[in-house]
C-alpha cells in the first residue's frame, strides 16, 4: 500500500494525519503537482492511496475512511454525515477562501465565504454534549474537518468581520479582570544602552533593511519597501522587550556610483559622502530609528569581504574562468554594461544598452552589440578576454537547500520570498561571477586579480556585517552566533534571491558559523498614482521632497504603511491619501482620542473620574483587548499593514461606545447619569492611552504627543504589549491629565490637487529610473504608456453611456458565471468589464482602482 | 422495457414537501424532486415497507430525514446509506474495507462532481468514467453496490441526452449504464435509455 502526496496541497494533511493517528503501515511517496498517478483521471490529483488490490482511492475523505475502517472503525451515520457535509459544503468554501487569500490577497472576502459553514459548525458544536463531533473519542469526522479547516484557521489574520466577533461571558469577565489589575507589578521601561549585544536568556533579534543604493534619492516605494517597514518592526520589537539591533546603511560601491561621479564632476568618494548625508537626513525626517546607519565604503568592509573571499577560496568554492568583455582603449578601462551602447542584434534598435535593449526588451550580452560605442568617449571598444572568479553555487546547492528548508519552515518568510527562492532553485544554480573590472569597489586581494574589485552583489550584503562592525567591535556576537540570534531581513521583492540564495551561499561556503537569515520579509512594489516613480520624468514623491509638502512625517508614515504592498502591488494616490487622512486619522482616530481627553478636561477638571464598570463597559474592554491581541499576533508575523487595521478598529469601537453612551448628555443629568458619564469617559481615556501604545511603531510623534497630553506613565506602552497583550487601566481614577489639543489636520482638496500637479511630472515619456537589484528599489516594472495623461474632462454623456455598458457587461458576466461556462470565456468577459470600468472612472475624472492581480507573476 | 407505464407510488405523494422556502425556483425544485425521487426509488428497491417522509434544508435543498431514534439525517449519501442499513443490505456498501472506501468514493464523486457540473465538465467526467469502467462490470469491481445505484440516478439525465455517436464514444459507460438500468428494481422513476447493441459508426473514429 502506498500513499502519494504532493507538497503544499492542503488535502494531503487529512491523509497524513489519519495515517499518523491510526498507525496503519503505508509507504509515502512525494510526487510533483504534474504527476498523474490514477490512470483514468485526466488531471493529476493528490493525495492518492494505492490499495493492496491495485485500486486507487483519489478522494481524500475515502482515504481517511479506509484507514479508519482497516483499523476497526467503520463509518456510522453520524460520521458519514459529517464527511458528506465536508465534501459538499465545507470543502468548496475552504478552497474558494484559500484561493482568495493566497492569490488575490482578499482576506476580508475570504473570511466572508467561510461564514456560513463556520456558523453551521459552531451551532452543531454548541448543541453537542460529547467531547468530539460524534462521540467522546475522536473519529474520522473530527480529523477530516480539522484538516480541512487547518490551512485557514492556522492563518490568524482570517477573522470574521469585526462586528460579528462573538465573545463569551467568561472572555468578557477575564478581560475586565485584567483591566482592573492596572499597571502594578509590570515591567519597567528598558533603556537602550549602546552597544546593544546579544544577551543570554533574551530574545536577540538582529534586524536589517536592504541597503539603499547611494547614488539616488530614495522614493516613497524604496522607503516603504525596506527602511520604514523595518523601523515599525524594530520599534514594535523594542516595545515587546526584545533585545534588538537594527542596522542599515548606504550601499556605495559599483558602476553606478562611478557613473554618477562622472555626471556630477566629483570623485566617487565625494558622491558617496554627499548622498550618504542626503539619505541619512531623509530617514531621520521619516523617524527611522536605526541603532546604526553606516555605509559600505569602510575599512571593515574590506577586511570582512576579503576574509570571506579567502575562506571561500581556501575551501574550493571559487572557480576561475575567462570572460569576453568590451574594453575602451582610449578610456583605458573595461566597459561595464551600462557604459556601452550599440545596435541591438535582435531588432536593430540603434541605442541598445550593453545589458538590455529598451525597444525589444531582450537581454543582451554586451559583446553581441553591433557597432558598440563607449558611452563616455564615443570610441569603438575592442573585445578583450579577462579572467574572473566565480562563486561555485552548484557545489553549495545541497547545503543551501538543507538550510533553506529549515529556515523557511521555522521562520517567517513572506509568500513572494518563498516563491522567488523556490523558482531560483528549480531552475538550477549556476556559478556566479564575483569580480569586476572596475576601480570603485572592494579590491580583490588575490595576486592574479589585482586590478579587479568585487562585484556589488557579492560585496553589498557583506555590508550588513561591516556596518555592524563599525557599530561595535563585538560584531561577531551578532553575526557569528546563529544559536542566540534571530535574523530578520527586510527588502523589496527584487532583492530576494540575493538574500535567500546568493549571500547565504557565500556565508555557508565560508564555514565560519555565520548567522543566516531566519525571517525574510519582502514587499511587492508601490506604484505612483497609476504609473511608476521616475526621477528623470519628475514623477513621484522622493524622500527629500516629502517634508516640503507640509504634511507631517507621521501622516506620511501612516499612509505608506496603510498601503504597504504586502500581498500585491499597491499604488500611492494623492486623493486616497487625503481620504485616509481625513476619514481614518482625523474622523476616526483623532476624533476619538481628542474627545476622550476633552471630556476629562471639561467635565472632570482634568482628573480621570471613577469607573464603575457595567456589562457594556466590560464588553467594550473585551473587544478592545481582542483587537490588541490580534494586533500582537499579526505584528509578531510582520503583518504590518493588517495590524494597523486593528488600531483603527480599536478607535472605531471606542467611537461607537462613546456615541451610544453619550457622556456629554449624561453629565447634565442626575447623580446616576453623572456617574455613568464618568465611567464612560474614564474607560475612553484609557482606550486612548492604549492607542498611544499601539501607535508607537507606526506614528511615533503622535504616540508621544498623546502620552504627553494624557500625562501617561512611561511604562504604559511596553506593559500592555507584553506577552499576548493586555489592556489594563493605566490611568486610574484621580490621575491628572495635561492639556489636550487636536492631533491631526484636515487635508484640503486644493492642497492635495496642488501637490498632485507638482509631483505629476512635466516631461512626457523618458527613460525611467531603473530598479537596480542592489538598490532595494521598489519602482514598478510595468508602465501603462500614457496612462497618466488620460485625465479627460468629465463628459456626462460619455459617463452615462459607459455606465450602461458597464451594467450590461456586468450582467453578462454574472449570467456566464451562473451557467458555469468555461473559465477562459469568463476571464475574457471579465477583462472587458474591467476595461469598461476603468474607462468609466477615467471619464468621471477619478483615478481608476488598480486591477487586482490574479495569480503570481514571476 | 415498458415506457412511462408506471403508477405513481403512494410514497411520492408525501415526498414533495418542502419545509424551506415556499417558492423554490424551477431549477431547484427539479433538483429536489430528483433527490427525493431517488430516495423513494431506493426505498422501493430495498423493499422497505414504510416509506419515509423527507424535507429539505438550506439553499441547496439538501434532503433531510427525520429519524425517530435520533437526530435528523442530512444529505443524500447519509440517508441512502442509512436506508441500506435499515434494509439489512450492508453488502451494498461494500463487504470489505477496500470496497467500502471505493463505494463511498464514487458516491462522493457523484454529489461533488457530477451534480451541478458544467457542460465542459460533463465531457471530462464521461471520459474518465469510461476509462475507469474499461475493465469493470460495476463501479466497485465485480459486485453491484449503492455506488452503481446513485451514479446511475445522477448520470441518467446526461446519458439521456447523448447522441448515438457519443454513446459509442463512451462505450464502457453506456454498457455499464444499460446494465444498471436493467438491474431488477432499479429504474423506477426514470425512463429507460435506448442502447443499440450494434455499432452504427466504425470504431476508432475519434
């Protein structure tokens, strides 16, 4: 007997769980998703159980049934009924829901799909008197249902819509009890003492964000892609009491720097100095709280890079090979790909670059260019062969795969990081050249390669180590200490292979007990309005311009984090930024916190009133507590954007509670009413204090302003974020608060419109800023030509016409779906519908919503 | 075979109560009728004396059997299997663990894939079933089981529509189908489908 399973297939969980539980002896074979085991089925399926008789069971439930049956437990009416329900009701909902989560990132919709089956199950369970679904012992029904739900319920972010969060009396009472305990006996604020070093018995977290390439000013996409995301997590970790070190710095070596130096008439060193300062000041404005922000052009970089090089060399992980390259005799140097231009060998475009043709998009090997020209002196370069060193990735592949399997299964790797890594491995690794014929770089110490430097991809990640070494001499306690240290790397997705495959291979090959990445957090891309950021076209907001907009740094942080491209690309939009500021920050969050404080000042002389909790108050406390726990669960998993929603939910609950209880009316009533107004105000101001705590990673200035206004004790943030989170009464009755003032300002339409024009770009299509691999750039790869110019005047006739077309097409799609027509037909019609909708919103003068991306592109 | 020469059973009169919405759509009521008729035919095949009363539940109109001895039974498979036990014909569910699993698998196949499948899907299902039946008399091999009964009921409306050419293309399905419709006491509420014993089209044409 043999069980065939395939990786990542949720159905296989059932079969494996039952096999384990029943102890039936059976071989297991892992097959690929394309492999067909059952002869008569036209599509490959798994799991499949090959029975002793030679028959195949291809239904997961029948496999489970069989395994239970042979171990003496045949189906009963009750178990059969659950299996039938699972197959006809639960399973279709689970599949649809998983599809929505994994491929479309639609968490809310996915949760909605599960509502009906989960309610049914909940009802059945609540009526039951037995410990398990059908009896006092576990049956096949329990395992099958558990396994069906496992992939969804283990994803903690999938929760029912907020208003439907049902809490038991016990939960409410427990939350009220914790609240009443107050701040006593809770941890003190830990001060940061540099140098931060790993400590025994602590959670030691080393956090890096991709090193921004020095020669450009970072744009909003770069900022959200690495430093800002990492900063939120770093601040959160510190609040949680982790022993955490956050390092970053500018990546300074390479062709692009030499290029820029030539453009600006400076030396590469001067360019680096100039831009390093620009970067540092931008991040400071964005309140990125690095423990150390260094750079790669240092002595320590040379030492460490050369040490790793020699270790790789001694252990036989480097190969030598000759490479044909273009050399410009008049400039006396080998030409890097972007220093040469010529005629594309494929499409004959005359201005193809040395690495790629802009016209046909094909990748080019510089020596294949026809009539090549040195970009600097316009002379014709000659082909010369040059000896280079290669890192022998194929030789390290086995070790890498072993390590990856462990790291990915035990740590948090975002889905895109896992996919990209897997696809690199699937295509097989090839030796990678680590040397370059350049001057601006870390010199290769080997005698035979004197004139060469290390290629940036080899050199730059070593920057993490050397920057730490510049921070503390004891850097090895962080970087050669995988037993004690947990490493998080933050980056945009274009950087994944260098952090998951190439750099780990360097470190594994060097065999020096290096700390390798445990958690790899990669974002998708952020677009600008409906195009991409482009320095040369002046499109988009770049780091140094953000402060000139007059919009506070915290609001920028909030909006970028709100948009954080976690599961799919997202787009920055001015109009949306104004909406989010005015609705979420001003009306929801700011309004609640301000009113809570104002009531204390106005009605109770600035002293927190006495609180006598009734059931409504306790329920609110339990709700808030539930959101807080959710916030912690999500942030522990680095789900930064989702956790931000929990904050907004807390203040939404607070607003509702205030609206229902109307303390401003009750204060004018009799004694009972006034006491009630006091309780409600007291609870609200404590919720406001909790908000200041959970806001700290996201909006540090606002968080501190709230705390200052409330005169809250300094421990209130860290105390409430310990463990799984506890919402406690931090401002006890009698506590005196300070002066309360509004936290946010409205963003007016005119102001936003002016900003939109200012950053919209003047010149038409031109060359775009390139997403350089090591630059941690988050610029999108795609542009829709001319999309930004389509700002037509609103034409009511056209709008009307398009509206009716959209409605018509919508009906058609629904009808086709109802008839279960072939998928390709539906997809085609849906595409038409989306196009019409886009035209409609353009005609209405709105920015069209970016179409949700289905499927994963590579 | 006689055509349409059947008196409605007394059971059928009680069958079509719908305790759910008062006005089911035409399509849905067709499905209910189908499921409930099926159960009634099965009862008669099993020789159960006293016909049961059924209702339906939810938007999908799943059949429900109120059971005097315990909680209500929900779902076609659950009820059908229950009836088989009641009639003491457990062998119809398979007489070994292997057969029981295979029978269950085909019944599940019927309710999850065959019911409500699209036109395109029908072709795939027929093709697969045809290949599966190449070396088998019945779905569970050499014995007649509940899988044959329920698959026959479920696939009838598809086979009825097949052109002669298609029937020949899915030769094994047609053979199996013909076999089941002639099995004593099975067909009941369904009209017989004409199956030609001689090929009209030369074989190997597709």
